[in-house]
């Protein structure tokens, strides 16, 4: 494995660790999903807007790339909206675990969007997580089932925007792309905010909520440390890794989130043993592919 590839793997693992923390922060922040995501994106965009590098990157970008990254940003906004909707409707552990469905979606979506050959092995590994997810669903109370469905929708959106990001990787500076995508997402949420409370009351109430001091501090942590840093790092890592590889590593996110939720939120009292058996199956699939690849490379080296 080259040094560049090794660095990319380390970057994406750091991203996943920080993404695991976002589920915990989403549960701790008292805002509904819509204002939570809107403030999260707005804070990141405001932080990036002071950097001359970002404005230079925007001026240098073609109209086609501006439109492409804006579309991705809209999908990111919808992903976060459904993810935090799942956190609020169920809990942090359930919402993070639903993201494990994304490899199955990615295996189908990425070849089409990133214009690469279809690989049956990737689909098989993606499908292999489904029994684990089924156990996870069976291990949650009935009142959390809607949260599982919303979390599955969030996983599908991850597959779509992750594949599009891979297709467009390297067309712009990472911080510029982050600012553009999250700026477009902020605009989208602002435009659709009046419609969401009536269409999807479980996800949104009132957008125009000013957070109190506690929520404001948590939003800053969520926005800068757990959003800006991993978002930019992920875009850099995608230049070396496929969207499928990134998404497979992302399956570790539930593990980080669940451990943190047990320690900080005591969520193990809300879930049954079937839930944790399902998570164990998902983790086994996560480690199978990289271990298989490592063993194959070792045999070739002998």
C-alpha cells in the first residue's frame, strides 16, 4: 500500500470517528432536526466565508462544477435532515446503525454515477449487512420503527452524494467545495422550510429558532470539529479511495456512536440483545473485505 493510500485510509477513519460523535451531539442538542441541520451548515459556511482561498476557488470553478457541487450540497442537507430526524425519532445508536445500509445502496448507485464497472462482490457484501440490520430493527421498540425508516432514507442519500463526490473528486479545492456544498444545502433548507412542517412534521417544526447558550456551544462543536474537519478530509481521501471503500469504512460509525451513547446517554437500556447481535454482524461484514484484501496481497508477496 502506497503512502498516499495509507494516509487516505487514516483520514477516512478519523472522519468516521468524528461522524460517530455527531449522532451523540444530535441527541444532546434540544433543537428539532430542521433548525439543527440549518444552524450546523450555516456556521460552517460562515467560518469558511472569511477565507480568501475559498473565494478564489469559487471564481476559478466552472459553471458546470458549481452546479454539480450545489446539487451534492442539496443531497447532503437532506441526508443530515433525515439522519437527525432518525436520531430524534429513535436514538443515536439506531440512527447511526441505519447508515450501515449505505454500502448496499452504494454498490448499485456508484457504478452508474461514478461511471465505473459494476462489481458483484461489492453488492454481495452490501447485501450481507441486511441480516444484521434486520436484527437491529427487531431489537428496537415499536415507537422507534419510524426512526429506522427515516434512517434508511438517510443511508440512501449517503450513497448518492458519496458517489457524486467521487465522480467530481479533484475538480476543486476541498475547502471551497465544502463551502459551496454546505452553502447550497443551507439555501435549500431555507427554501423548503415553510413546507416541511406540514409535509414531514416528524422532521421539522419551526426553522427560526435561536439556540440557547448550551445548544449554541454544542452546535459550534458539531459544526467545526465534527463537520468542517471531516467533510474536508473526506473530499481529500476520495481522491485516493472509491466511494464504496469509504462507505464500507463508514460502517464503523455505529460502533463509535453506540459505545459513546452507552457511556454518555445510557441508551443500552432502550435496546434489546438482538440489536447488539445485529451490530456485531454488521461489524463482521465491515472487517471481512479489508481482511480478505490484506490476505490476498500477502499471498501474492510470498
